[in-house]
C-alpha cells in the first residue's frame, strides 16, 4: 500500500521485507550492539542533568553504522539489511532516492521524550526514511500534523528538512526503527 500525505509530501509505504528478517535484526540489535544516548553534538550535559532527576527522561538511543562522521560504529550485517530495505523502498517510492548518506538504528524506551528536528537542512537536498521494525504504539510525529503509529515493515519517506520527532511507546517497553538519510536525486 502507498499513501501520500498531501501538502507534506510524506509517503507511507508498506514494504515486503520479510517479518523473519525484521526479527533477525531485532535479535541482533538487542544482543550484539551497544547504544548511545541521543543528543546533538555538545549537548551531553542535557542527558546527565535530566536522567538524574525524578521523572527525568532521555531523548532515545541510537547506533550509527554508516555516515561521514568519525563516531560511526560500522556494522556489515546492519548496513546490508539497511541497503536491502532501501532497495525495496526505491521500487515503491515516487521520490528519486539517491545513495545513503547515513544510517541510524534507533531505540526508544517509555521514558524517551524527543524534540522536533530536521535530519538535514533544505540546502543539503536529502530524503529521510524511517522504517519500522515492529508494531508498537510509538511512532513518528510530524510538526503541524499528527503521529503516524509504528507498523511493522512500513516506511515513511520524506524530505529531510521536514520537522519530525520519534515518539516512544507507552504500552510496550521498546520501539526500534531504522533511520536513513539519502541524497535526493531530483
């Protein structure tokens, strides 16, 4: 199924990526990876100030496996899975998606509270992809729109300058998703 959210240029695509492959990725992410607190560069103090107070929160967690910064934790298995998912999205999307610029694997817990952000600025001319690894009551919220709930094997494709944020689950302990930023070939 393909759904386009008018005026925001957001595609919602159901991808035929096998559920067993999603489970394999989830097993790998929960048993073979280390996670970093999500912050922008130079904001590590926000984490320490926030998680040590009553009712504090985090901004989610990430693992960067591909990109142009030295903090990458290259992972051949995860990058191969991400590239395969991207190829499947390429076949369904109306966007002219170019090469992957960065790969993030995101984990949100009940205490995660994110803020709206842009993956890239308009001058960078990039496309963002959020791919959901499992069903949960978390999702992706777009500024001036609504939250699109996580559905397994569903991808959200949009211009990287659109303000959005991850939404943590409340009914289950975790939400896992893949976030890719790609060049826009248009």
